[in-house]
C-alpha cells in the first residue's frame, strides 16, 4: 500500500556531531517533500522542503537530499545542538491530492551533551 | 514562521458529547487542512477545505466530523458524538502564502481527551 516510512525510529547523537535522518516513500508520482520537526506537545514545525526536480537543497544547518531512483529522502543536520532534540517527520505531497500531506512514522532525535 | 492559532489547547469531554475545535489560519488564505495525531503515532490527514468547500477527506473523516468557516476567518472542526478513539491531538494547517499552496504551516494543536 501507499506509505512514507522511516528507517530508524530513534537516533542518538553527541552534541556537535552531524545527524542524518532517513525516509523512504512509495509513490513515484509524489513531487514535493517536506521535513517537519515536532517538539513535545507542539505542532509540526516546517524545517525545509524540496521539489522533485531537485536532488539537494540547503538551509541553515540543514540539508535535504532526494534520491528519486530509490525513492529516498534524507535530512542532514550539521553540528547538532540540544535544541534539535525532537521527533522529525518527512511528509510527501502527492500530485493531484489537493495538497494533502502524507506523513512518515517519525524519527526521534536525542542529542546528548 | 507565520502563525496559526488554535483553541482550546486542551479539551476534555465525555464519550458521546459534541466538541468544536477552532482554528485561526494565516489570513486571507482559501486552503485549509485538519490533521490528527494519536499519541505516539504519525500525523494523519483528515480533511482539506478550499474556498468554503471540502476538497478531499480521508476515511477517518466520517459522518461524525464536519468542518465549517462560520465567519470568514475562523475554521472549526466539529465531532458530533465523540468516541474514545477520537482522543488525539488535532492540528489545523494552512499554506505559507497565496502563491505557494504546497507548504503547510501547522497550529499548536488541540489535545482532545475523550473519557
């Protein structure tokens, strides 16, 4: 069935290290992808997005990579900080789906000092 | 990041009661979405609303659910007869801007607890 899923449910890193969170999607027709950060008790917070005509996009300390061949998405966080500790969700926007977002299961990032 | 607000932050209700969740989206946008998140699970799409009409709804959004835009700015999600399994966080979301309808910004959510 259709799904957007994650390889690692929990990721623990040391402060200052780089973090990589992965996501797999199943629908080749998806043309837009977003990474959200969710802190406890809060709503998903937009981090970065990428369209299917790109394979890389950089933001402030974050980079998203898209590999359409294997339908894989990753979020890289440079110099991870304690404030980065949260659950990270990838979401896909399926073409023709009235812009509804299909979310993955989420990865918890734990940053240790 | 643009602000989407939701009220109440927490709603406790008895099974079978009606609840109304409210959202004030980013102003002047015609697109609007409701999602829910059961504790510890992923965010799930409920319904999309465009120009005062439902444009798409999920299997979760059954006859017990309804959405309205009562006064041109606020949006509401109504659950007519709540069930225990309706306990979840409910989020509204709107696009970033009039020219960009893909990126969705989420409100802080309403935690619904059905007893």
